C-alpha cells in the first residue's frame, strides 16, 4: 500500500523529508483543530507547542491523534511549486477516537 504527500518547495520540512526519506501521516481527532491550524501555518517549529512521541520508526506521532501511518519514501516527483513524495506503508497504528475532517474550507466530523 502507498500514500502520497505534496510538500511546498519552500517548506522547512522538505529538506528533512528528503534527508530521512520517511514520513508519518497523523490523522487528528475532532478535538485537535488547533493542532491542524498549527501544522497548516508557516511556523518554524510546529512541534514546539504540540505533544508527541516517536513511532517505532522514529517518526513523530502527535499525541491524541486517531491513527498514524509510517511510510518510507520510494519516489519524489517534482510538480510545480511542490514535490510529491510517494511512500510505501511500513506501519499503521490506530488509537481510537473520532477523526477531524477538513473539507471545503471547513471542519467536519463523522456522524455516529
């Protein structure tokens, strides 16, 4: 299984991702709107105000997230002002909870 991420070429995160060739996708919980906005910002140290621990692969897992997927980058594709990184899934963890969904510029949750 594979996942992809698209990273702005001006992002401070891109050089780190290229050097480590790994990434972790965190699925935030419905209570983590503020965390979502922090990571959507241009802040220099996005982890400064966010609790996290390291996965088995040594990647940051945001505390309180619903689940996470750890990937090894297998290819990088330039695309305009972004680079698309395609990663092979190496580990999936599920912690439970209701996910936060961002769609059409608004936050949503699932209906139980």
